[in-house]
C-alpha cells in the first residue's frame, strides 16, 4: 500500500481502524509500522475526527415548519401555457375580449394574404380590358348620340 492509498483510506473511512475495510486493514497496519509519515497522517486524522465529534449541532426548532411553509419562487411557465392564458383570460371583462377576437382574425388575414400572393392555378384568360379605366377611355372615344343612350 502506498502513502496516497492510505490517505484515501483515511479520507474515506476515518481514523478508526474498525471502520476500515477488512481486506486492507493488514496492509494499513504494515504501512503504519514502516512509515513515519503514515503515522503522522493517522495522528492528524485522529485530531480532526475528535474536533468534528466535539461539535454540536444547534437546535433548529420549527425548522421543518418554516421550510415547508415558505412560498415557492415563481415558476417559468411553458410558452403554450402562456399562450392559452393570453387567448382565454380568466376574467370575462369586455376589455379582454379583443384577444380571442384577434386570434380568430389571424387565419382570415393569413388566407387573404395567401390568396392575393398566389394564383393557385386559376388564370383569368379573358380578352377584355385590363381594368375599367381602359374601358371608360374606349367609351369616351366612341361617337354616341343621345338616342342610343336611352333604353
């Protein structure tokens, strides 16, 4: 057993030889008889264990009740939960009815924009005028008398 292994045993199991694993007790005893540093480490660990054993734990009366009754920090809600709460508010006041109405108009606006942007294979193949301005211009060039306009 090396000195580092012995340090690990002391850190893990403490200075009491009875708490060390059975299979390494003989190796530790052999190292203690041969190495002065190992004996110094064991004495240091004895002092540390004695100091730790002398400490008393303060009495925390009502600690459990205090911990259990304290308010929890606010949670970050998921995006879906916030969206549903925004769309369907708890109160039924008229000032909050614009949210569901606006949400209902989103598909309508999306459909109008999409319909105006794409033709979807529908092609207007009329041989008429492009717009009414051209139609009115052509009518103004025609020689029409008052008799033809009456029905």
